[in-house]
C-alpha cells in the first residue's frame, strides 16, 4: 500500500472506533468525524442523512460531490491533516452546489489543522 493516499473507509471496526473515540468538527453544512489511526494512511468515508434525502439518487449525488471536492483538496489534506480515519457528513437540507461544498470542506479541514497543527511539510 502506498503511503499518503486517500483510501476508502469500509471496515466495520473502523466505523465503530470512529464513533467511539473520534472527534467531530463542523463548518455550516459539512462536518467531519476524525479518529487518529495508522501512521501515514488516510481512510476517508462519506455520509448523507437518509432523513433529509429519502432518495438514494440524491444521497449518491451529494456523496459524489463531496468526494470530488475532498480529492481536489487532497494535497492540502495530506500535507496538513494528521493520518487517520475521516468521515465527511453532509448535514444540510438541500442538494448543495460543488462551489459551496468546496469552501465548507476547506473550512472544516482548516479547523482540524488548527486543533492538531500541521503534521508535515515535506513530500515523501
């Protein structure tokens, strides 16, 4: 496995430890739950409330948009955020535009960096 890559969050144990030991940061309609784990690996997942978006088509659209924006900011994400498990939540009640998601995701990542400090500045 290559270090410093965004990997998909799939394991049941990872989800359990994320909700048991993780911390939560929020920026308007986007939140992220974070739990520190293996050094060098970033496991990333995405979630949208079924309560607000009953259609799977809408939930999947929002998840695709969030995933796209996270990957666009992946250089900032990997260089500044600590390795671990991340779960991005969309908590709004309307389908968001990519532009608004971009600024909110960057804002929540900056809050996370502010709390934990920059991890590394060099490229492996």
